[in-house]
C-alpha cells in the first residue's frame, strides 16, 4: 500500500519473543496531542471568548486527508477497525495527516 496520507510500512521482525513493526517516521503530534496542546494554549490566554481549537479551513484539510486515506484503504479491501485520534499523526508539525493502519 502506498498513499500520501498513510504511514508507510517498512518491515517487521521478531526479537526476544517480541514482534516489532518498522514504519515511516512522522515527527509531528498525533491529533489528540495536537488538540490537547491547542486547548491548553487557549486556556492559558485570558480571553472571554475562546477561539476554536482548529479553524474551519484546518478542519476541512484534516478531514479531507483522513477521508482520502480511508477511501484508499476501503478500495483495497482493508478496514481500519481501530480509528482514533491517537492513530492520526501529523508529519513535520504541519497539517499533513499520516494515518496509522496497523
């Protein structure tokens, strides 16, 4: 499988009775940490009207990338059975989604 919004699998191996999977490196936050950090930053500011955690354009960008990745999986007869905020990572601290499917 190769898709720009899916974390690429590289290899797997066993060592000392443990199973390891090696994937592409995504050095940005996962979506949960990203939103938690945004929430903390928003709460640290003294404002009577809090701003949203993501702008509408940011949210559209992220949702579209998740949708594209899931559509690619489904077209290849793969169902993601454990999708969560922690399984959605960003690459290079920008809003480029990398979905973890393992």
